[in-house]
């Protein structure tokens, strides 16, 4: 990367980070909503044992229903918050970024800055949620599996939020899609609320890989790394879609027509 590109990348990252820090509503949701959501979910669930087939383990397991629901609650909270954060940021920035591209700023640099900020934000937010979860279940077999699970889900929905932010015109549309996708995704994978959670169709849901990894690690201590590939595939597909949509949204036909008049054939 040349000196100019490094400078442009650094400026874009700083701009994206400052924009997230200024999002006070997201900070409130993170700090207040996450522990409150854990508290509510924990208050309405019991310690009854739940038996179900865990694909990552390749066998049926029996686990504490309250602890299983705590993992689901964490995934639900993070997918909503991180999805909202990056959807709102992408919508705020798209107009300014369109002007930057028109002035010669590389699209690849702008997108790389967005995803750098996403990775950093997801890492911090997931760590916070994982630590808060310990107040409601302090003895998972592998705490690291919980963190990785939360991180992967955050990255998926952060990427999803970015894609929607550069795609949809109306804010309400984006929020509705994120809410319904997150709720359907996490709810249908919990065998307590959905007796058919073992159906093959669930494997095509965005947080399937992260859910399997977290549950297997937290209850059995096994780390099914192959399931992280499922999450990474989702992140890659959403990133590619964002790149295509962003390039289309920031195209500058006016500049192209002007160059045709200025530059001789």
C-alpha cells in the first residue's frame, strides 16, 4: 500500500470510528440493554434439562435450559445492536462517501476502513457481552467458545447492516429487516422455543455456525472449528454483496460524461 493510500485509509478509519463513538444510542443500548436483556431472559427461564441433537457434536446432549437460553439471548442482543450500529452508520455516510469517490477517493479504501472498524467494534462489543453473561452463568466449560460465537455473529450482522445501509432508501425498512432476521434466526435455533430446531433448514440461517460453535464449546468443551467456516462464508458473501452495491451506489455518471468531453479520443 502506497503512502497516499495508507494516509487515505487512516483518515477513513478515524472518520468511521469517530462516527461510531458519537452514536450515543448504540452506546446506551450496549451498556444498558445487554445486561437488562440477560436479566429478563434469565428471569423467565428455568433450570430444566433440555435434550436435543447438536450437529457440531454429532450426538444428542442434555443441557441446562437456562444456560442454553443465555447463549441465545447474547446472540440475539449482539446481532440487533451491531446490525443497527453499522446500518445507521452506512446510511449516514453514503452521501459523503459518494462525493469522496467522485473526488477520486478509492472505493476499496473506504470499504476496507468500514470493515476494519466493524472488526474492532465487534471484538470489543462481544467481549463486553461475554463478560456480562458470566453474571448469569459463570461456569461454561470453555468461555473462549462463547466469545468466538458472539464475535462471529456480530461480524455477520455488522456486515449485514453495512449491506442494508448502502442498499435501502428508507431507515424503517432496514431496521425492520434486521429485527425480523435476527429474531427469527436466533429464536428458531433454540430447541426450548422451537422443537424443530434440529431441522436441516436451520443450518442455512446466518448465526447457525456461531450458535453451534458456542453451544458445543460451552457445554462439551469441544471446539468445532469447521463451523466457524460457515460463519466466515456468510461474512464473505455479505462483504462481496456490499462491495458490489457500494460500487453501484457511488458511481458517478456525471464525472464520466465530463471526462469524455475533456479527454480527446
